[in-house]
């Protein structure tokens, strides 16, 4: 595996998307330093962050030892692919195996993440309990869990071998109760979930910034909710 001397700068907040990268970096065992992007305080709108993440979303990284010099990468899926290619781990070079990993990585990025996020929002944060929104997204997450459950009946991991696809998905399954799901209904998914949660690097990646997350207390912080869900900088 390629060595890394200077730490990778991880622009991060402890959310399912942020966890993807902290888990990957822990699995790789390369040096990195966390630069918190407090999404409840509006850090994602600061010019210095927008310079590397124009969609005002974390995570993002700066690799000081990038190809030909420092490189910044935004979007969690793109970061996982970049790190997997650079270090030659958790992202196979064989084309057929790589396609399988990419299918499930993009499935998470385009499906599981957005739908689980909406279910979480309408069930826990929406100022009005809108039954249609709650049912629509809770049911869609249930369908997606079923897709994973079927896949994991035939494969130990989503992409075949343990990969960035699993790292991308685990953080979105972790809060399954907040999405209105009972993991006991999905025995293969439950087996996968428990196996991943027992991996030391996954456990360590999920702990990164836990104290900061608890300090923000988004569930009770209406100002932070206004910034985050209104997608505007705090005045």
C-alpha cells in the first residue's frame, strides 16, 4: 500500500456522510487530521470551505500528497473512490469486481442516503408531522432495506468483498430506529450490520467528533436547525 507522510485534511461533521470517510481513513490506517465543519453553525457556507466544496456540503478532503501536488476532493462517494484508488484497498482493480462495488456505492449515494435522510427528517425534525411525507419515506427506506437484505443473503458484503460500498452504507443503517425500521425484519442485513459494527476501524470512525455532535444537540437546537434545514448562513 502506498505510504502517506503528511496527514490528509478531513473536513468533517459526524453524520452518516462524514462517517464514510472517517471509517475509510481508519481502515486504511493513514494519518489524517479532522477539521470540523459545524453544519449547525453555518461553517459550510464559509468561503474557505466553499473553495474546496462548492456544494456547501461536507465531507471534503485535501490530500497534500496528491497526484502532482495537493488535491482537494468533495462528495463522499468521490472521496471514497479517490482513497481506494490511491491506496489500493477496499476498491478492487479488477473491472468486474470494481463494477459491483460501484453499483452499490452509487446505489447508496443516490438512493439509501437521500431516502433515509428524508425519512429521518420527516419523522424527527419537520415542524409539522406530515403523514404523507412520513409514510412515503419510511416505506421507501423499508424497500431499500429489503434490497440490501436480499443482496446480503447471497453475498457477505454489498460489493462482494468488504469495500467502500459497505463503508458508505453502514452509517445510514446505524440510525435505523429513527427511520422507522425494525432491523429484526431483515436478518441478513442485521448480520451484516453487526459484523461491520464490530470492526475496530468502523467503531473508531463512528466515534470521531461524537462529543462535538452531542454538544450541538441538533434535536433541541432550533437555531442550528434553521441554518441546516434552511440551507442559509446564519445572519
